C-alpha cells in the first residue's frame, strides 16, 4: 500500500490498515479521514448520502483468490 501511495504523490500520508470494510466506512462517516475501498462496497452509503466518492487517480489493486481442496475426505 505504501508503494501505491508513493507512486501517486502521497508518500507522506498517514495510514492505518483496517481489515474490515464496515469499520473503514464507519470511521470515514465519523470524520476520521478517507478510505480506499471498492466502489461496489459503498452503494448503500452513497444512496443515503453518508459517504461520497472522491475521484482520483486510478488505483488498481488486486486481491488473490485461491481454492483449497482436501485431497481425501474422512470416512
């Protein structure tokens, strides 16, 4: 994340890693700053007007998704 922010001129920005989208949204609603979240995760808040979208540079991020399969089921 730091490298991504540096690439877009935000090297000095303070940031906190929060692994819950709900907590991120509530903190922004309470005035604790801004957050980078998938646009699809704030549909309801945009509709209600409790959050707003700020356009900015395209920050493409990916999250790896894997499938884990058991070799053998217990009998």
